[in-house]
């Protein structure tokens, strides 16, 4: 089984709790461990908050979360002016802002950034899922892997990442 949640959201602070709660409810239902869910919520909040604060002149943004096997892949896509992630500076110790990228990097197992000048940015966050005992997610998400063994990789490609699925639009590939 593969589960995908994809939303186009207004660039408004009220949208962050909506996507957080929607994703957390799904992860909870599947039996993902609370600490992993907390990490995912915080990573997602930081990525969405960055869009809301910095992605001018975009009016909306897209969030997709894909659950496949033992991975959660979150893509936050905006259509703003773009952001060069390579020149992001670490905040000063007394700064009240600017820690979002550091938090995402600390919590994600893998993080990728794509800057598309004058077309926006993409942040791709990947986190390994761990399940509580007897969790439905163990049988639902891991069932193909257990049933088909190595044959699953052939069906989805050799790349262990979750492909290049974007819910809509002409978004750049994230690898």
C-alpha cells in the first residue's frame, strides 16, 4: 500500500495546523511511534512556515506527504521568487528567528532543496517510520515488501526515494 496526502493551501498561517493535523491523524491511525510523528510535525511546520514568511509573491503552496514502506516523504512546493538554500546563514545564538532550516536538517533523515529562481522552491523531507507493536501500518505499508520481497523495487524503480510525484502543476523533479 502507498498512501498520499496532497493539498494546495493558501499562504496563510492558519493552513499549517490543518496539514499538520491531517498528516498526524493519518500517521497515528497507521500506528507510527509518537516520537516519529512529533518529528514529522515539527519538520512540516518549519517548512510550511518558511513558505508563509518568505515565498513572496506566491498566494498558495502545495504540500504532499507520501507514505511508502517504512518512509514518509514530504514535499513543500511554493511558487514564489525562489530561495538559494546554499547561502543560508546560521542564526546568531541570540536570534529569535532563522532556525527553521537547522531544525529540519536535525530531524529529517534526508533533506533536499531545489531553488527555482522566479518559479519557487521545493523542500523535500524524508523520515523513516517506526511503528508501535501490532500497528496497522506494519501490515499495510510493509505488506508488499514482505509478500513480494525484492520484486517491489523493480515495480517502483531502483531509487529508494518516493519518485517524483507532485499532485498538480509543472513542478521540478526532486531527487
